[in-house]
């Protein structure tokens, strides 16, 4: 399976980076890299469903730091789609 980030998720990452980079660009880059690395682990056989059941039916949630990576698995398309990345304190 391949991980693909929806445009909304990429926008989320840009916003996260911009917010954190105001104070610390290195910390912002490190966090974004950790999020990408965590999402890419979903491609590993047996780890695709490692996230908890999501709040929306059919979705899963993977935690990285204070952020939640929301994703959906499309077996037929052999694709894992990252839908959004949100701060855990924010209401989904």
C-alpha cells in the first residue's frame, strides 16, 4: 500500500509548520518530518491499521506528539489516504 496525503492534510501540515516556525524553525521541521515518518510506517505490511478507530466511520487515527493523523484505508486502490492532521486539543 502507498500513503497519499490529501490537499487538506498538506494544508494542515503547512499551517502547523508556519505556527511552530515563528518560534523555532528547526522544531517545526523536525515535527513535520516525524509526522511524515509516522504516516509512512502505515505502508509496512501489518502496520496499516495500527491507528485507533477514528471518530468518523471508516477512518483511523494515528498519534504523533500532540497531533492526530486522520487516515482512511482503500484496500481496493492499494492506498492509505491521509485526510487531515490536527492538534489533539482541537475538536475534530
